[in-house]
């Protein structure tokens, strides 16, 4: 295994926020590497083919580099092109398809990062891994059947098929509408009593109208209990019913890799939110020299942070790292509400 010289920073995650951290590191003249287990901006690459971002293009920009889109709200392909051009034109030091297996804090306050390809020693670590890789499993019988997916890509695959879409978030609503418009027979199973308020404002009336007219069937205040080869069993306000289907798309959300954070030594809040501990002024965790950036800061509150409002993490972190004298700081507030003196 290749062993590299000691770096100033190892950035784990090659998404937009990881790229932003790389840009800031380069500005400060610090040695760094970005490690990404998949392709460049891997999470965006795995978004649905026809996805339109909620944010306008200027709110997805990094380092004031213009994001020119042909639409008011950019599409997935435009975002892939934008972040790729930023990475290549700035010659960022990024290693793709290199998964981080472990992070160890050494006695000399350095950190050892071991990947599938190499080993790195670094003064600082930035974890910017997002949350899109691990679905929220329902843990029900039949969830592992071949006809079940926790991700959605292209509606053509479900054309003419009886498809169950579980969930009422943006991803579930987009999937239901697109499959319906490709000739699919769509039924939604929604735990809440209505379509979520956080659904994109230009899409929400569309799905409500399709449900009200009967083009898309929907069972609200309902939950799926079992999946078989031919049907599903759901609990509804009117009792249990079975619905015949060909495919089940479980779009019930995703979560950060909490096991990885805990293996590093990062503390999580004891409640169901599982918010990591970090200094809200610097983004440094309870482990000195290890920082968090991007959506991973929200724990299970995956709607709290996104590209638009977490771009600032890169500058906050690199400004802190770049300080030559890091004296003990008073009155710092951590994400768990505690303070230190």
C-alpha cells in the first residue's frame, strides 16, 4: 500500500462541499487531497436522470464561479458539468474511486487515513461525505426482493408496470409523476396525511391534482407492512389491504454513515436526531483537527443542510486551519448547545 508524506488536510468526500474545501485549501497554500469513493460528485451522479434542483444556479455556485444554466433551476446534467469543470480547471488534487476505510488519531495529534489504495498522514481531516449512500430501511419482510429499490433513476424502466412509490418527499413525488407520464400505473403509499409541505412548490400542485383526479392512486396515513413477489400489504385508516404490483420504489429517505463517524470518535447526540458534535464557529468536532462540512452536520435532519447553505463551511474550516496560533478560544458554542471555557 502506498504511503504519502504528511499533508495539511485530507478531505473525505468529493461532492460540491468537498470540492469547495479543496478550493479553499489551495487558496491558503495548504497541501491536501480529496478522497472520493466513487466518481466525481458521486451523489449527484446517482440522482434521478431528469432531476431538477430546488435551488437556482447561483445558489449552487462555489467560490463565486458562475454557474450558467439554460433553465431557472438547473438540471442534473448541468450540475455535473459545472462541478467537473471547476475540478479540472482548478487542477484540484482529487482521487476518485478510492474509499476511506478508517481514520485513526495518532499520539502526536496527527491523523492516519487508510483507504482501499493508500495510507495518508494528515494534520487535519474534513469529513464531507453527505448522506445519500445509506437508505432508511423499513425492515419489513420482502424488502430485499429483486423488484424493490431504494433509489429511483429513470421512469422508462417502469413504463406500463404497476409500481408502488413509498414516500411523499421531493424524490417520491418526482418519481410518481414521471412514471405516471411514461405510462406507468402508479400507487403512492404515504405515512403522512398529505403531500409534504417541503415538496418543490411548482411540483406540489401537480401531484395533488393527479391524486385528486385519480390518475395516481394514493393511500395517506398508511404504511407498508410486507412485500411479496406479487403484491404488498399496507395498513390504512380503513384497515389492511393488499395491492398487486410489479415494482416497489421505497423513497423513504437516507441517512449519514453514523458508524463511520463513531469509528473516528465523533460524538452524536443521544436523541433520534443523532446530530454530530461540532463547533458552530469553526466546524471542528470533539476530536481536535477533525472537521465536518456539508449535509452530514445535520444528522438525521437531512433537510437542514444542503449545498446552498453549507458552502460557507469550507471557508470557516480553512480559515480556522490556516491560523498559525490556535490559542484556546472562549465562549464557543457546539452543535449540542454546550459551551467550553
